[in-house]
């Protein structure tokens, strides 16, 4: 017997899936079907209603819908579903909890209909007993650090110079920021599977300036998003060129704390890869543990949406930040990057070797690939291979190189191998 007032909202753009779900549930529930997320959000959703939400929608993805439901403080019961991997589903569920929504569970497609019906019947019984739970939701906005108009640095030439916000802004405009590429090698296949793209500032007066000398200025002066946009544009343009040559190389780029609190980032990246006909899975976004701690709920929102759209996520400097295991549980990372601090000490420190071994085991158990950075010698590289580490990067393979030198190095590498 149908409940008189409560509705079951089915939100999915696949008409066949909607028809199936409606056929299985219409005898017991007042079913309302929406193939548009925006149309669903315009509906009169009540606290006793149940929402079955697909994460991959064309007009608004499920993560955006979750954010909107939290914004209007909806207390309906929410079930999410998708054919995405369970890591994305789990993170979406964690996000809904962070927003204070009444998230029940997630369902993987193809849907097991008897299981779904059992959940829905239980929810209806709870609602009929007036035991629904209410939640408060809210989010705090970002606050920019005070802007330091001038920062003092020292170059490797042992001379002091000063960089200003205006110089950096002009450098971005004049395309003085370029990418250097450090190869990443598969240890089992002994082949180059990708690169990490590292930004450099080719200053007209001071020469090559390294990122640790201008990234803090970019973050403090509010131009980090413009700087990251420049890096992303360069990386995607390079991916497009490599795709035409069928090189099959992925590119990893670093994302700052401010980037992963920008709600526009997933859509901007998706637009860029579509325009350049690049597979989003060829772009690996590296995020440090400490960056995740700035705005936890917002970061989880954005990173989950990035995975929904096909981008890869790497947790960088693993083991040096905060709440490492907690972050791995919450965020759908696809790669774990072992920090150079532990890698460099493997040959002389039992503790460092044990940490690296644990990281490899943990990453594999969580279905992530594992890469070691800062590999400086052949003995360490050989040991990582024996321990089962997937990939490595470091000076023993090659230092970061400008594009012309990297492509020359790549040709020489394969000449030696083959």
C-alpha cells in the first residue's frame, strides 16, 4: 500500500533505467521521475521523501546536487547510485555526511532490485513512525591571507633578489611560466608511463626561478588560480600533441590548497580536455595531505567531482601531512605518492624502509597505484622494484627537463632499452 504523502524521486538521465526503477517501485511508492537534475531541484521535496540519485547527470552531476540539497537544508532520505568505481561512490557518501544530509547508502549499477526494495520499505516504515532525523548544514567561506607586497628570496647563484606580486602577474600574462617534465617509470615494464610537470619562471633578469620561490607569493597574493590555469593549459596542450603521436604519456600536475576549494575547477578542466580532445584520465592531479586539511568538506566535494569526470587523483607527500589514513578513506585517490624523505633513507634506515613497504602494501590494498619520488640511485630503484612499488621518479631516471630536452632524452631512453 502506497504512503499517502511521501514520494520516491528517481533522478537519472537514462530513460531505460528510470523505467526499470519505476516499474519495480511504483506499486509501493508514489514515484516521481526526473531525467534532469535541475528539474528535480525545482520540485517540492519534503523531509519524508526518498531520493534515488544517479551521480553522472548531464546538466548537473550528483555532487553538485548534493551541494544544492545541503544549501536549501533538505532532510529527505538520499540514496546515491552510479556505475563509477566504489571509491567515487564512497567519497560522495562521505561528502553528503559532511554536508549534514540524511544519506542512507550507495548502490552500484547494475542495481540489485530486491536489495533496493528492502531499503525503501525500511525507510518508509521509519518515516511512518515519525523517527526521521533532522540535520543542520552549513559551510564556511575562504578567507585570503594578508597580501605581502614583496618577498625576498635567494637564487642558486647566491645573489638576493625580490619578487613582487605585479611581476608575477605580468609573468603569467607574458607567458614566462613554462613546464619542465620529470619522467615517471614503470618498474615492472621498464618503460616511461608519464611525467610530472613542474613549473618554472623564466625571469628576464634573474633566469630560471624555481616554484618554491614564487608559489607562496602566488598563494598569498591571490593569483594562484591564474598560475594553475596557465600550468593546466600548458599540460593539456602538451597532452594533445603527445596523443597525436600516440605516446600514451600521462601528465601529473600539482594542485594547491586554494585550487581544491574552487568549485569551478572540475568544470574548467572538463571544458579544457573536451576542447583539446584529451582523455581526462591522462591528467593526474597531485594534492598534498596538508592541502586537504584547509576546507575538508569543500575539498571532498571538488575532488569527488573531478573523479566523476574521469580525472586521476594522487595524494602527494604521503606520510608527511595529517590524518593520512583518514584522507585515504574519504577521498577517491587513484595514486599514492611516497614522499622522498622516506625513499631517500631506505638503504640506511630500517624505519624508512618499513614505512615505504607499508605505503606500498596500503596503496595496493586500497586499489591505488604507488609511485616513489626522489629516487636518486640504482640500488634504491632496484629495491623499490623488489618491494613491488609500481612506478618511480627521481634523478636516477632523469631530472626535470624542458620539453625539447625531455623528448630528446625519451628517444635516447628507448634506444638504450630496445
